[in-house]
């Protein structure tokens, strides 16, 4: 029995994994909006300046729909969230869970309120449950889209500002400030599989969901999400622009995200885990289990294998693997290099 299997339960709990199989995203690669001037050559903004800059681009979202009672009876429901305008065409990015009732049924009616108090009915372009992203569209003039920043330039310890309609309090959006606590977090909580998430201590409350996380140059580096619910304080998450952009492009283009299916449970291998269990590498993606009949199963991958390269790219963690798979389509063949015990092997996986 490979040593990695001894740590499956421990790592899965640490990652918030419930054992659901991951569903890697397939969507076109899109480069983040370029930053015209290096950080070292430009002055950061003050928090009030950031608020003034972003306020016209942040919208209030009110949804109406129907949920089901304990006996299956329809019950009217309402909800609120936040969104950001991303282009002049009226597209708005928010969280999928904001506009889908119980994560399944789209809201019957979505009303967007702009910063100038215009109330507009929005059309749901599409949503993606695993990454908790959705795109709305409104018909309006004089829109102010946000500028997206490059997550790669964001450093742990950088100051960030979160803006959103927390608790649906009257008087406009709530502004909180914090730091980047960590980068590259993998959020695994059924049905979510969000790679490369930004962790921050900026308070994020109900109603903030779908709002922007902004760097000190006024650029949106993430979309806040409340998919992890618990008692921990000072821990919030935002979906990074690296994840947002390809998903949003595909939602606008097709209304849905087409996925290449691998069929494995992913475990991040760290140096401490490798040392404790005498693994052959100190990074990579360990396979907790392989679903029977899945593409991974047909390619001969087994529980306990450690993936270190895919499609020619180094795989250090599950985020790396998901990023590679976002560039693939169902039916594509991907060369995967992996360790089985101490032997480096390779196989070709045809994605489902």
C-alpha cells in the first residue's frame, strides 16, 4: 500500500473535501488584463480613493425565486448579493450561489441596482457551480467597468480592500480592509472546486458574495465568495482573476462551462507530508481515489499515485493540475507523468 494512502483522510479533512470527485474546468485560456506600469513605478491609492474609483462598478443584486420546503412544497424566497461590471456591454460577474436557488434553480427574477440608483432587470447569461461564478447582463448606458489586476503580482501581506453589500445594509456598499493572508488555496467543498483562491482577513459577510477584492492600485484581483461556512474568524476567500477570466469568457460565449472529466480525488503533497510518509517527491498531486470507469481509471492511474507533470507542465499542487485542465476539452489526450511508489511512470489520459 503506497504511503500516500495513509494521509488521504487527514489531507482531505484539512482541505474541506467531502470525497466528491473533482470536476476540472475546461475553458479557453485568457491572459489577465495587463498592468501598464510596474508597482514600483506607481503610487498606491488610499482606501477612500479606491472606494470612489470602484463605487460606480459595484452593483447590488436582489433575487426572487422559489425554494422547496421539507415536503417538497414551493416556498417563495429572496436573496441579495453583490456584483461587478466587467465591460461596456453590460456584463456583470457575481457568485453562482447568489443567483441560483439552493445551487440548482436559477432565480426567477434578478434586479440590479447601480450606484446611481438605477434599478434594472438582469438576464442570467450563465453560471458555473464548481467555481461559484455567474455572469449577468443588463441593458444600460454609461457603465463603468472595473480593471482586472494580475493575481501573479499579488504578494502575501499586500493590503487589499473588499467592497460589497454586506447584510444588505442600507446606504450603499460596505468597505473592509485587510491583507492577503495566502495565495493559491484550493477550495473543495461540495459542489465547489476553486483553484488558486486568495485568502484574506478582510471581513466578508453575507451579502458581500460576488463583490470585488481590490489591490491598492484600484484593480480587482478577486471576487469574494462565502462558499466555506464555519466559525473561523479572520478568514475569507476570493476567486482569483486567473480563475475568473477563462470561466467568464466561456460563460459569455456559451452560457455554460464545458468540462474535461478526469475522475480522481486530488490531494496536495507538501514537503512536510512527503517527509513524514517518506514520499519520493515533496510536491505534486496525490490521488486519493479513482472513480471506476473514469478516464483516469482507463488510463491506469491508481490511488496512491502522485502526479508531477501533465501536458508538459509541472504539477506542484491541485491548482496547477486544474489550470492545465482548464485548457483542455472533453476528448483531448493529456500525457500525465506520475510516481507510483518510487518509480516515475507516464500514461496518456483521454479526458471524458
